C-alpha cells in the first residue's frame, strides 16, 4: 500500500510539472486541479484556480470525480 502511495505521489508531481507549473508566475499560492490525463479544470480563463483546497476539491469532484492530493503553487 505504501508503494502505491509513493507511485501516486510521483505521478501527481509529474502531472503538476507538465501541466500546472506554467500557471505559477501569475497564480502563486492558488490551487489547480489536474486530471490523470492532464486536463486542467476549466473555468472562466480556461482553467480553474481556487483560493482554498476545499474550493478546488469541490470543483474537481464535480468535473473529474474524486480528486487526488492537492499541491499548492509555492515556488
């Protein structure tokens, strides 16, 4: 079970690097929802950024189903 979590964590980081990192310069500290296939949760600006983990998780559940871990934009 622990190995599965580690692999999922690595997958989440890779998805973030590929699809979420580009949003950081203008949206530092916000949350973004990225599906396993790389879709970014859509919204008014082509993606959805939440101020809180709860806000983005609620939108992600509605769009993608149960969300994975949330990674804040902190760089």
